[in-house]
C-alpha cells in the first residue's frame, strides 16, 4: 500500500449510504428512486478518479481497523479490483434506471426493501473488489450473500422463498468453507495482504496446500457457479429480471469468479499452482463446466433459465484463464469478466422488457417478437452474437486472448474447448434470434417497452460493440486486465 487515501472507503460507503437513505425515504418514492440513481453515479465518479493513478502503477489504499492480531480490514485499488469495481458500479447506473421502469411497469410490491438491498449488494461488490486482504474480502462476501437473499425472495411466493433458501444454503455453506480456508492461510502467512504472484509463492509443495486449494475453490466456486456447485443459480431465476441481471452481470457470480482469480493470482501464484498441479485441475474443471452448461442450456425452453445456464458456462472462461496462468490467458479471462457483464446484462434487460410488454417468458412464445420489438431484439442479437465470440463484439476479445493464452501455456486442447463452446452458444442463441425476426405470422406492429427499459439495453449493446471494436480505447477494462495479468506473472517470477 502507498499511503492513506480515503477514496476506496468512500466508493464502498456511497452505495451503503444509498441503502440507508432508501429506507429513510421509504414512503417518498421519488426521493427513494433519486437516491438509488444518484448513488451509482457518485460511486462511478469516485472510482473513475483513481483510474489514471492505478494505470500509472499506484494503488490508492485505505487502512481501516484491526479486528484481531493478524486480521486487519483494508481496501486497496489495484488494477484487477478496479476492473471489477468499475464494472459493478457502471452497470449499476444503467440498472438503476431500468429498475425504475421495471418496478413501475410491473407494480412490484416491497420496493423500498428492494432498492435498499440492491444498493447494499453493490456496496458489497465494490468492497470485494477493493479488499486488500482475505478477511476483508470474506466480510464483504458474506454481506453480499445476506443482501441478495431478500432480492431472490422478493416476490414472496412459495417458489421464490424456496429458491432463496436454496441460494442461502449454498452460499452461506460455501462462506463457512471459505472462512476455514482463510483461517488456515493466516496460520501459514499471518497478516499477509493480497500480492500479485501470491503471498504463498515460494512455499514448498505440500499436500496441505492441496487441501487449502480445494477449500478455496469450494468457497469461491459456489458463487462462481462452477459445476456441480451451480444449482442455486437457475433456481434463482424466479426473482425479478433486474435481480437476475444483478446476479449474473453486476455482483454475485462476478464476485465468485473474481475471488477465484484473486486466490489463484494473489494467494497461491501461478508458479505454486503449477508446482502443485492445481493449475490443470482448475482449468479442466472450468472446461467441463463450459461444455456441460452449454449443452444444458440447449434443453431449456424458459428464456431466463437458458440465460442462467449460459452464465454458468461463460463464467468458467474467467476461471479457465486463471487455471492456464499465462499472461494472455489471465488477461483474457479478466477482460471477459467485463465483456460478459455488458453482454449478459443486455440479454437480461431484453428479457425483462419483453416480459413487461408481452408477459412472455418461454422461448417458443417469442416467435415474431422481433417485428413487434425490433430495437429490443436487435440488442438481444448483439448480446447473443457477442457471447458466441463473434469478432467486433466484446466477447471475441477475451476468448481470443484465452486461445492465445492456452497455446502460451502449452495446453492447446483448451482452444478446442473454446471453439466447441462458441458453436454450442450459437446453437442455443441463434434459433431465438431467427424465430424472433422470421418466425410467427402477422404484420409489423411496433410496440417497444417504455424508454426507461430500452435506453439501458441500447447503451449496453452499444458499449459491447465499442469495446469489441476498440478494446483499448473505449473503456479502461482492457488496460486494467493486462496490467493485472502482467503483475501476477511478474510477481510469480520475481
């Protein structure tokens, strides 16, 4: 850390304060919505102010409090953390607008608790992103779990309550496993902060480290939806569509994959992972998840559940990059975190807009919807093609780097996994697009969702094109990913 800087703490405090203000303004909807919209803008501004310094090699840091000897809370804005924090806060800006349109259109109840929990989730996600050490990461990790539960259960139907309890059982159980791993790590390296290249680097290969690795991957892999730890995610699709977008694109599953990469690159280090043989085990687990989840998506007729299985597979690209451990693979996986966030939130925004306008949730019922809602389905097409890895769209960049990283690591078989996954993505996405524009019958009748719903999806679709065409110019995600990846690889060899 390089001195005291309050901005990382402020970036966490702003959405937390928004949650409190939302509860305070519970009986005044306009003030409540205003707080939920201004907070993400302020959070983005605070984070954006640190980007030039982080890209220049500085790491603004806030030292908080010491909980016990060897357990200190602290926040540090490094390149990888900034990538995740910017993604979460930036997508929150658009989701805040979408939330207003969606909740008004569907006349959802319990809106005060909804907005408050949503803001608290983003505060936790930013805290996870900027955590300087494992205990800080764990605390925000658990806050995220508890804040998301009311959102999954929001409709308070028996199905929603069951799904929320399943989510809580999976994630709280995984949290206890993660805590066990953190305590065991503290015995090996008391008081250690996260360090590129791994603060366990140089430790002699030992069977106990394998146990530690497995504990970490279970603790982080549940939120990352690694198979077979993924079952909570499709079940959670009973939640309102903006919550599904939060789960998939903004906070929860991204927090899981972020934590997996943190553990690999900043706790163990790529060299120790190779010495243990854990690198190929992790890469293989990710590859299996990519392929099985993609096949599973083919069998889903409900749009949100198909998107859920797509997320299970797509997230494992990020974990695959960590397992491969080369600079290109790490950078590709980290960049795919941002690309997937933009593309997947576009698809969920589209699904929500279709539901608001038509009430339809099943894929066979979407025949001809492209003639009724052409702008919405054009954005859906961009999101779908992007996730297949189509050039000039965001999804291509990370997958290309992952392919190069597979070759750099000497494991070209994973290039075949990437190709097969792209074909499977096309198999479960393109029939939806074709049916929407060329299926059904009847004339053209334009009937788009209200502006508060279609503007966010238009912005995310445009951003997906921008970072696909010019990844190094449109947004800082590409530079942050490469900076973080190089630091991990260099740290492992220093």
